[in-house]
C-alpha cells in the first residue's frame, strides 16, 4: 500500500515522529512519502492512507495542519484510513499540577484534528498517536520514538 505522512513541526520533534512513522511503514513493505506542510501546500488526493500530525500549541493544532485536514477531499478519503498524531508537553504527576495543566494537553492537536476529520466524514483510525516532549521545545521524552514505531507497525499490520 502507499500513502502520505503529512506533518507540521516548529522545533523538529513532530518531524522526528513523522520520520519514524514513515521508516516503520516502509520497513513493513509499504510506500510512505513525507509531506512537510511548512514547505508545501499540496493536499494528498491519492493513496491508500494518510497521516496528519502537528505539535500541540496553545491547546490546538497548527494552522497549517488544520488547513490540510479541512482540505482533504472528503469523497476521496471517506473510506480510507486517516490517522492523526501529535506531540505535546509532559503531563505532571502531581495531582494538583496535573489538574491545572491537563486542559492544555488533552485532547490537544490530535484530538482537534480528529474532531475536524470526523465532522467531515473522514474515516479516522483511532486512537491517535500522541508523543510527549520535555519542556516546551523538546526533545522527545525517552521511548516516544519507539512508541511511534510500534504504532506505525500496528497500523501497517492492519493494512494487510
Ligand atoms: C508557544 C508554545 C505553546 C505551546 N502550547 C502547548 C500546549 O498548549 N499544550 C502542550 O501540551 N504543549 C504546548 N507546547 C509544547 C509543544 O507541544 C512542543 O513545543 C511541541 O510538541 C514540539 O513539537 P515540534 O518540535 O514539532 O514543534 C507549546 C510550545 C510553545 C513553544
């Protein structure tokens, strides 16, 4: 199968997740092309699947990733898997801190991208992949790229 892994990224963390997904899909025998929405306004219209990823910023996805999700042809993608992923800050372990922070983290960019896709009748394959970054700019927390690879591997398996 062949598809696109579209992403936005300011500091490079979401790009790393996108690359890990692409690598894993290709390792599983599929073709996957990266699409950086900062460099191209192309909207994928062909293929068997599409991933759309964004950093979570001010609770939301970036404008560019939102645009792509709104522009995906609902007819072309209605019955093909659309997968969303994002990066976000760490969830504090202290309950009081968690309570304050959680509205900034959940549902985050991935949840909002999913909501747009679902509203448009696209076949969102859930639950989304959400990867944690340390601090505000990253790097990715330990194990997050492995999590992304495992997620992509399960997805690749589901395409068989
Ligand atoms: C201006 C700004 C706003 C942010 N807002 C949030 C937020 O609301 N929720 C959250 O979980 N992380 C937030 N973060 C952390 C980002 O999620 C983090 O920078 C991003 O995951 C890194 O991905 P990137 O390297 O692909 O840009 C924010 C970071 C910046 C710089």
